[in-house]
C-alpha cells in the first residue's frame, strides 16, 4: 500500500483535491471524517465533473465523491483484496487499522506488482496433495472411501472380480458396457491381433533386457511402449478420430504383457514366447512368463487380482495419464508417463516391499517388536493405509479370501502380521483408520501363484494400463488442458542479473 494516505475533507474543493493528487503522484484521494474513510475521489471523478462544465474551484469534494467506500485491513491477503476490488470495480481502496482509521491506500497496480497476481487468474487455495479436490468429471468409475466401495462404470468392482473375465472388464472399460457373447469374441480376436511386437522393437529387446538394472522393469516397459508408439507412428490424440485413439489404446493394453514377459525371459537368458490365442489374458500372461500352462486356480487368482486393480479413481498415475492427454499428446506418451507415476513406492511399488517386510519379520514372535519400532520411528508400513479408504480396502478383503483359498504357510503368517499391524496402528495412530490395502495381500497372492517379486509392480501395470486407457479416451474428448498454478515462495523478483565473470 502507499502510506500515509492522501486525504481531503468533503468540504474542500475539487481543485484542492486535484492539487494533492498531483503533488503526491497518486490517482485518488481518500475523503475522511475524523480520520475514517467516508468516500473516494479519483482522477476520473475530477474529469467527469469538469468536462460537464463544473467549476473545480467551487464544486465540493462531497458532491462528487464515491460513497460509501470499501476498505481493507492491512492483514487481508493480497489475493483477497484483489478479488474484492475486481468484484466491486474499484482501482483504489483505503487501508484501515483496527479503529477504522485510514492508514494508507492500496491500488490494483500495487497488488499486481507485489503479489504478482494476474488480472484474469482466479487463485483458489487447495489442500496439499489435492486431497479431496475434484478436478474432472468421469464415467469410468469411482471410489467411495468411507463406504469401502469402488466400481467400474457402475458395476461393483469386487463383484466383477468374482464373476467376470478380465477381457469382459477390459471391454467394459473401453466401451462402457459389458459385452454380449458375440462382442466378446470379436473383442478378444481384435486384441489378440494387436499383441505382437513390431519387428524393429522386438529386435532391440535382447540388448535392452541384458542391460537394464534390477527393479527397473517399469522404466523398461515405459521405454518400449514409447518406442512402439514411435514405430507405429502413434499420433497426438488431438489429431485422431475416436476410433483411431481407441485402436492405439487397445494396442498398448494388448502389448503390455508381451513386452513384460519378453523382457523378463530375456533377462533370465530364455527366449520370449509367442502369445497363446487359446488362453485368456491372465493365463496367457503366466504362460508367456514361465512357459507353462498355469493351473486354472492360480490363473484365476491372478485374474482376480488383475480385475481388482484395473482402475481406482483419480489415483496419481491415472491423473498423470489425464494431464498428459489433456495436452493432446499421443496415447503411448500418456501411458509412459503414467508408468513413471506408478513406479513410486507410495503408489504401485508396495507389494514386493510388503512381502520383503514379511521376510524381515520372519516369525510370529518378532511381529510386535518389529512393527512397533517402525511405527514409532515414523516409517510407513508398506501395504497399509490408503489415501481414500477409511475402512478396510475392499480389494484387500477379496485378495485375502483368494490367498486363504490358495493356502500355505505364508498366507497364515501374513494374516497374523495383518492383525498385529492393524491393532498397533490403531493403538499408536488412534483415529486414523488404517487397514491393510490392496498391496499387502497382492504380494502374498502373486507369490503363491509363482510370480517373481520383480514382476509384482509390472503385473499391476498390466491391469492398470486398461484403466489408464479408459481415462485417456475420456480425457481426449474433453479437450481442456489441465494447467494448475503454483504459489511462488522464493525471494521477491526481479533480481538484477549479476555481471558474468
Ligand atoms: C497410501 C499412503 C501414501 C496414503 O497416504 P496419506 O493419504 O498421506 O495417509 P493418511 O493421510 O491417511 O495418513 C494419516 C496418518 O496415518 C499414518 N500412516 C498412513 N499410512 C501408514 C502406514 N502405512 N504406516 C504407518 N503409518 C501410516 C500417516 O503417517 C499419518 O500419520 P500422522 O497423522 O501422525 O501424520 C500411505 O498410507 C502409505 O504410505 N502407505 C504405505 C505405502 C503403500 O502401501 N502404498 C500402496 C497404496 S495402495
């Protein structure tokens, strides 16, 4: 603000007001009564009065001033003052103290300079991490954290996981409805045709697989899918018809298991296997990984996991895929970005870590001490807690059921650990409502089905790519770029550039 404020009384003349404005290089004066603001006179008021023939040496300030007048306090955030002035159409507002006495004037120019507020930008404060903030509308699905419920296009996802095939859910995510028998057959045939790698990409896989470091399968997958996009000539979604976008999306979903299994086998010194058209998506995945047709019970367990993890609201990787799509970029670009987000341990990287924790605990008598130490030292226990659920994670509940039906010593131990961790989180973090999440029993089920640990998160990617693609196709229709703001909190600009040495 400029301080002290330039003031006049209502009985003074306009020429006196003009003289004070001119002398102080300001565009307005505050009209005061006993130190309090009773009105404002601006250059515009002076011009209006004199241009219509009035005599400024005779007209009194009280006759032309704007009144009543808005005031702001010195502690009001600049952003709020800005919005208030914009709403009321004022360019100058008196600043008052606790007794309502005028102590200065703030102008739009001051606000824009000091607070760096752009005139056409409405700044809205949101919670850290955007928790609870609605940033898009979707028909793909939803998570209801307080109820412990999530759905895909209005169907209870846990019910789909119990009753449907992965391909049916894939069709549902793409087309918005469950398929008829005829549609199912056509869809499976269409997807099967798309699961062969372009030969130029297949040719570089052996070298890549031999060179990648451990635990970088997601990065390798992202690279290969981006490469497929380049070889296929995948174009920006902005330039594609809905049918072309759908085809690009279907291709990436169909190719993901092929790429993952080829990289894995090559790394183990084995030749990649060609997909088997007679096997479902989950069984074919296990076949391409191990070279053995899986036991139907194990294939179904993996299929249940895959269906349960197809989509889950506006999680970090889905949001990433939508941000990239909102720029009009290609489907492979959006999927590669989403894979980067999924690779983070707080998102998709937890199942192998949850299993590693079980190994580290080792035996039931060590559970209490191990868990207590970790919680007290502020560590996050992998496979527990959730950003949205305040109940048991419904995915964890179903995967526990699957794990129990598969049986085995690891499953019994995992249940004991779960019980202790939940009880201890309740004791040491009261009121937070922390339970096992999808990752805890996912690791147990995948281990029981013979999947190697470094394939846990890639297996998550295999199902989630379908959810990302459904979101990408929806976002592509929206056409509005997602471009939020950040609050600059560094030292005030502009800083003179020091002479180069
Ligand atoms: C998933 C996760 C990132 C959600 O984070 P979030 O939204 O910030 O979590 P919340 O706001 O619910 O956390 C509330 C409190 O519980 C604690 N908490 C949450 N998850 C915890 C965990 N797994 N172990 C120990 N404490 C945990 C938090 O530290 C916080 O404590 P505070 O209130 O004393 O600061 C978090 O629970 C986590 O890191 N879990 C482990 C990783 C994992 O399993 N990820 C897979 C998710 S499906």
